[in-house]
C-alpha cells in the first residue's frame, strides 16, 4: 500500500475513533444535562458526527484544496440521506415523529436552498460564512426552545439542579469530567485524522487523474460520514428512531452551516461553476425526496430505504455522466 492510500485509510480510521469518542461524550453529557433524545440527536450528536467534515474542510481550505472542502460537504449530505438513512431503514424501519416532518426536514431543505444564492458568485467568503453562522445560531435557538417546550431543561454547568420525572438531583464536577474528556480526546483524533485524509486524498486524486471534487464527493465524503452511519445504525438497533433520524437531519444542517460556514470564515472557498448545475442539484434533489417519503407514512421503512439507495446511485450516475 502506497503512502497516500495509507494516509487516507489511516486518517478515516482515526476519524472514526475520534468521532466515536466525541459522539459518546456529547451524548453522555446531553443525557446528564437532561436533554431529550431528539434534541440530543439534532444538536450534540450532530455536532459530533459533523466534526470529521469540519476537520477535513478546514485543513483542505487552508492548504489550498477548496474543491475537496466543498465536495466533502456536498458528498456527506448526499451520503447521509441516500446511503446512510437508506441502509439504516433497510436494516430496521424508522418511525418519524411529526416534529421532524413539520420542522426539522423543512429546516434542512431551507438551509440547502439558501446555499444556492450564497454560491452564485462562485465564492464562499467571510460574508457568506457569517450568514451561515447566523442561520446556525437561529436554528439552535429554535431547537432548544422547542426542547424547553417539551419540558426538558437545558443546563450547562456543574452543581445545577436538573428537573426529572423521578425527582431531582445535583450534577457534580465528576459527572461532567468523563464526557468532556472524551470530547477532548475525540477532537484531537479528528484533527490528526483530517490531516491524513487531506494529504492522502489530494495525492490519490493526482495519481489517478481524478479531480479533488470527485474524490471529496466519494471517498472522503463516505469516509467522514462513517460516524453518522455507526451512530444511526446503533440508534436504530436500540429503537431510538428519534436519535437516528435527528442525527442525519441535524448533521446535514450542521454540515452546511457549522462546517461550511466556519470554513468560509477561516479561509474563503472558491466554487467551481459545475458545482451549481450538477453536484449541488443532486444534493437538493435528494433532500427534497426525503420530505414526501416521511410525510407519506410518517416512517422510513425498507421500501423507502431501497428508494433512497436507488436515488443515491442514480445521483452518482448523473454526476459521472455530466461533463
């Protein structure tokens, strides 16, 4: 195995380990702070599973590989809905809460459509990054406000009383130390793994004669989406449909606002003209497809999972056929 391939596979493996630690820490912290599963999936777990994309995008943009950064975000969103949600639904059908149908998926569609005018001038600079960051803040306020409406308390410091159905208890520093430690260790793994992926992917693209956009949309995107796949499959197996679906929808929102917005703020990104007419449109089509599927039966069963998988394959056929 040559060095670029070793760096790419090693980076993906390290991202998996780092993301697992980060997700476990975030989920544990959320549970101990009394946050409901759907809110945990839409926020803490989504942030954790979007961290690999953030690490790769930041490093790619700062090292002069903007196509890899944009391709990673678009490819991850495409894989999240078509590949990961499709595989999970085939493995175990998922019930979808009305809240996801009426609020969260429309949020995902809205943010996805917002990206078009922001990329229209083929540049994602600090202004566009600020817009995406503002959307993220507004989204978080909306999600957390709804969580409070469900009578769940969001608290952020040790020693604060948490209201629970079976009484109240007080969090101490030891309750928060372990999950925070996992988050820190996971973050370090993500940075190191991200460096390996960027190095390996760029060299591999050059040696195979493929564009960084294609590598970012495929190998890197699927690799950085492995945490979402693991989290969603485990959540489905444990009958935590809220966490599974919330993780996918939340991750797509965070990829566009948190990952792409932060990257644009740190290092402005040039966008290829074909992205607007090809790759971006495939991501929009996949996002739009999800809404009638969940509205139809309020669940994502095996048949719907197969439809999503076929749409994912069809999207890739379109990307490769259009020159």
